[in-house]
């Protein structure tokens, strides 16, 4: 067996695209959080909206700290793993619960924005079809969605600005009193039920593994604090400010008495009936107030299209993230090995099925009472997202090795305590949500136990000295370095192709080390870096790679060439080839020309062109046809 090499994922995501991806989930929260607050406290819910927005801003500040100390991605799973594998799995399963309901709720809301008059009984079923459609789409692999996220985020931001500008002349400080039967004791319950503005913030912690490095940092000691700050702060300002101002605009409508768009309805009835698409209601009401019913109807259509598309994009992103999280757990030995099996497009088959089926099961539950579906989904949603964030912040707070400043630890600790209380309240008051999370955790740990048994793992207790003797750090320190140092040639193997023979002849002629790279392309959004894998994939376990490597090792031995097998998986082959070439310090890279069809090159990109444009100048490139 030849030596292997660690591979660092390409860091090619700039802060603008990271902000757009973050906004695609976090920014959509205002589409339903105002509606939930209104259902809880009617026109007296502005204080709830402000409180939720402020805690959202505080969580955003906390995630600046999280991203600074965890630059390799992984989100809650990476943060909690420093405290223990069991806690990390709990955090991951809570995030899976959150992503499951994200797909369900975003699809539900998208349909209500597209078709506001659609009967509630049809919405869950149609949302299931939408989820299944996105599942089929993801079976071909996730698209690079940074550019799409930017394209969808810009119209949404402009729409928020327009709605606020239309509402400003109508804002009032004379707000409605508490509804009859409600007291200040209901304020906490209203806050807990409207905490959904936190949705999506965990996404940025998962993206730090592919964020561009800060100036002066290296792949060995990565720093992404500046890039993360640039991505988080503008989104947090828009989410907090936009939610408060739009919530204020909604609460100001109580002075109108009757709807300007549908005069036959009182404003209370209109907002109660249409709380699931509150932004569309605002567009129609303020549009009708400004330029009449026709303009209000037009504004409603524009709002429905823009918000609906962003919500549908959130469904797709949630399913892709679910696949990635399940695959990451399986890759880490926390899920059964069958979860690692890929389809012909490089997408994990079982995680794809689970990521599609779980949201459909959640939506099936809402069929029991379609009129209460929005409230049901909100209950299930809050406990997952709050739980994942709580585990993340708590793990950082009580991790003495992070080197946090006193202020950072105090902020993390305070936010953790608030969210912990929210999570306890959700578990106490929302029995269906608690049941849902218990089911997710139970099934998750059952699958984990099956995985550990199948792997032959057992839990034993040993002395600290013995544990340190077999630690990864000790093994790396004692492992001997490669004896052969000289000219190196890297050849990328897609099969037993002529380029392998050519590379072997060149290595024999120049007395060079021949590095044979076999790359397993994985079309999935991973939760962490490949270099963080505790159980590295081996070429011996891949039948196609094993056949190529065994043949090359035999031919190399016969011809006196030192063959070094390299096996890795990647979501971006071109960037990975460039990174490996630079990491190994090779002198020459050899690629076989692609004979794929024009449409395939259009969809997946031309690897050779991208390698040629990004390869360092001191590394030669040979394309063998």
C-alpha cells in the first residue's frame, strides 16, 4: 500500500456568495415570523417581533466568534465534537430535524405566496410533490448555487426596501393593547413561538470550510474571520432591521379598521386569514393605499413571485444540506456504511431517499388538521433550529481550549442560557415538537449503534497516558517521511487509459516519482473538510480504484518506477487537482483529454480548462489525447 495524502477542500467561496447563501435561508425568516407573532398576540405583537429580532442579532454576533474559531466548517457537528462524539451527533440530529422542517415549511409557504387562495387542504399534498421534485433534481447532484443565491437575494432585498418605503408614512406609535384574555404572562409564550427568525444562521458555520482565507493566513493555519464578518454583518442588519420595520408596518394596520385591498374584511380578519403570506398582504395593502386596488394587486403578484422563488430555493438547499449532513455522519462512522453508497452522479443514495422522505412524513402530519398546518410546522421547526444553535453555542462556551476572550465567552454563555430556556419551554409546551425530536434522536442513535456494531467498535476505558500514545497527533509525529524526494509527476486516472502508459514511460525516463491520483467525485454538500475525516477512505475499498492502483504498482515495480497511489473524494475535481499538485510540489501534471458530450461539458464544466487556468506557473501541464 502506497502512502496517502491529506487533501484540503478548495476555498473558493467569497463573502458575497456566502452572504447570499446565508440570506437564502436566514433572510426568508421574515416571510413567516411576523405571521407567527401576529397569530400569538395579534396587533400587540410588536414587542415580540423586536425581542426575537434582537436575540437574532445577538446570535449573529455569536456566530462571528464561532466562525473565527472553527474555520474548517462542519457547523454544530464540528463545534460539539470537541466536547464529545455523542454531543456532536445530538447536535447533528437536531440540525437534521431543523433541515427537515425547513424543507416542509419553506415549500408550504412558497405555495401560499404563489397561490394565496389555494385551499389549505391541498397545500401539504402539493408541497410533497414539490419536495419529491427537488429530491429527483438532487439525484443529479447539487448545482453550484452561489450565483443563483445572489440572483435571488438581490430582488428580495430590493423588495424589502420598497415595502418599508411604502409603509413609512403609515407607521404609528399608537399601537394596539393586548388582546382580550392575554396578559404579559403570554409574552414569553409569544416569544418562544416566534423564535423562527434564527432559522438559517447555522448555515454560515457550515460554509467556513470553503470560505476564502483571510490575507496572511495559510491552509495549515486557516483564518476566515474577516470573510465571515463580511458575510454575516450585512445579512444580520437586513434580517433584524427588516423584520422589525415590516413588523411595525403590520402592527400599524390596526388603525385602518378595514382592509384597503378588500374593504369588505376587517384588517384583523384579513391578517388572521392570510398570516402565512404576510409580506404579500403588506404589498397588497400598502399598494392599494398608495395607488389603488390595481397597483395593490400588482404588488401582491410581484411579492408572491420573488418571495415564493426564494422559499423554493430554500427547499432545494435544505434537501441538499440534509444529504450532506447524513453523508458526513456516515463518513465519520456515525451512520451505517450503506449511507456511503453513491449513485452514478456521485450522490449518496440512502441519504437522498431519507432527505426526500422525511419532509414528506412531516407534511403528512399536517393533513390531520390542514387549517393548523402553519402552527404545527412552526412548532416542529423551532425546537430543531433552537436546539442545534444551543448545542453549538454551549459547546463553544464550555470549551476551555478555544482561547475565547472574557467578552466573547460572556456573550456566548448569555445567549446559550436564553436559548436553552427557549428550548426547555418548547419541549414543555409543544408536545408534538418534543415527540418529533425524540423520534429523530431515537432513530439516529439506533442507526449509529448499528454502524458501530457493524464496524466492530466497542467502548473501553483506558488511562490517559495510553490514550495519548495512540492519538492521531502521536501517530503523525512518528510516521516516517517519504524516502524518495526528487522530480514528481502527477497523473489523474479515470480508468486504464493511454495517459497512464505515457506517464509511466515519462517517470521511467526521468527517474521520477509517479503520483497516481484517483478521484471519486461526490455530488453532495459536505459538512466539513476532507482532511478532518477520522477514517480516511482507502483505494483498496473502491473496486475501480483498486484495479487501477494494483496494476500501476505492479507495472511500476517491473519498470523500477516509484508509484505513489493517491485516493480522494471531491465535489470540485478541478480545484482538488490543483490543490494536490501544489501540496505535493509536483513538477508535471498529466491529464487525459475529455471525450464527454457537449451537454455534459456544459453542465459539469471542463476540468482541463479550469486546471490549466489555476495551476501554478512553476507546474507544467501535459494533456494527453
